[in-house]
C-alpha cells in the first residue's frame, strides 16, 4: 500500500516538501491520544528477545532513527510510535542556520538512495534545548543528540562552538554525538583528523561532565565512510584512548560509484545515503570492531534496508543500528519489519541472546 502511495504521490513531489508533509502527519498522529495508541500497537510491537543494553541505557531493541530526519526534536514521540527504539535528533548547531539553498534533497529511486546537501538546517542549540526541556513524553524512548559545527564558525573555533551546544543540550541527552563527518559544511570533515579530533572530543567531554554532574552522558563520534582504512584505525584507537563511549559508522558518502541512476542528479553535490552505502559502511564497521572489540559501543548505519542488513551489522560488531533513507522508501512499516525479521533471525541462530551475536562474524574470521 505504501509503495503505491509513494509512486503516486511522494515520488511526484519535491523530496523536501514530501518529507515535511509526512513529518506533519506523523506528529499529528502522535498528538492524537486514541489514534497514537492504535498506531503504536501495530507499528511498534515489542520483542523481549531484542531488548538491548547499550551505553548504560536499556532499550526495547537495537534499531533507532538516524540523525537528519528530526533535526529540531519535534517528532520524538511520533518516531517512537512508529517503532524506533531510539531517536537521534539533529544535527544541531551552536547557532540557528537556514542550511544550504534549495533545491538540496534529491531521490535516486533506482538506487533506493538520497543525495542531500541540507547543510545542517536547524533552529540552533538554544531553541532545541528549550524544546527538550519542556517535552512531556508520551512514549518512553532513548533520545540521542547529534551536534555539529555552525557553518560561519571558523574551523579554528570549532571546539568552542561544539562546547556551546554541549552546555545547552547535554542535560537532555541520553547520549551525545559529535558529528564531524557531514560533507555539507565546509571544512567539517577536516576535524576527523586525529590531531583535530583529540582536542575537540576532549573539550566536549569536559563540557558534558561540567554541565551534567548527576550522571555521565555517553559521548560518541560519527565518522564518514570515505575515510581511508588507516584513518578508521586511527579514530578507533583515539576513541579507546579518550574513553569514548562509542563510534557511529557511517555518515553519507561523497562517492558516486556503481549507481544505476543516470542523468544530472548523480552529479549533484552532497552526501549520498541509502543502499549504495551498504557495502562500505559494513566494511568500516567490521574494521572498527576488529580494532576495538567490546571496549566501546559501535552503531551501524548506512544502507540498512531490511532485517537481513540489520542482522549483518550486528554480526559485524554493531550493538545498535540506525536507519533513515530506507524509511523514505519503505514507509511506516520499516521499523516493524526490521524488528520482526531480527527476532526471527536470532531465534534461528546459534546465539542465545542478541548480545551473543554482536561481532560474531568478525570473531570467527579472526579465530
């Protein structure tokens, strides 16, 4: 039914307009008491065998919504209603910014992919913090907060900008993510170099500890799939050295290799997400797990279309997994199908628990 609706309606609309239309419907449903109960009952069934503990947090399952969909923390209940076990909001910047000029979001339907150059359009850390502070949750879920650099802030002053967002948002975050891997903010990816990343992460860690004294706010970093293997290793080693809580692998790619889609849209600048990212994202995840093992939490994201993709990320070392682009193509049953399929695969596997399956393929390869 959704695929027919997508082909007849959404596919004919500008992608960004379609996004906001669907966004409004989700938010409206979550605000309607009786309706949201029935919607959640259908789209968000719980499976005991998928219960997950990660980052010191207990979740209904491992599958969450990646950053980028809910930039301003306005639809946390709505996405939880649709079955996402955690919702990562953002990317939020120190100051509000409109993002890049439109048109800035493009569908590659043949490849089940998106190209975006949104440019961290968001209301800024002060407004998002106020919204989170006043939130009265309908559905209990884990909320991650993804922070990035304000575009006009020079690279040399990036740490101070991240610290500003941390001081405003850390108190409302179940976990905090430092995004240094979007290709749509000039100079941002330069911060992935360890000589820049070390002081940045240290500053954010200190700011989070200084701001929130009652608990430790887990801190993760999100990396690009375009990093060379040796740079992936360097980030992994740095994360362990600094006592980071996790790494999210991966963000969008600037590569356009192997696309079935033809025409000018392929040459649009921005980050490519969706199915074409699957292979490299999985490769990076395996490399990270081989390097860090169970010492930190790995989050697999990029090209997760179905339960088999999710299962492969767990076997490759991911404790948590996230999706976004496939949600556009699969619709509201996306999380439901992932959960059902994951539960079936776990029950058919030799592993007693989901935790036992984490990294199993990497461990076998190393044995």
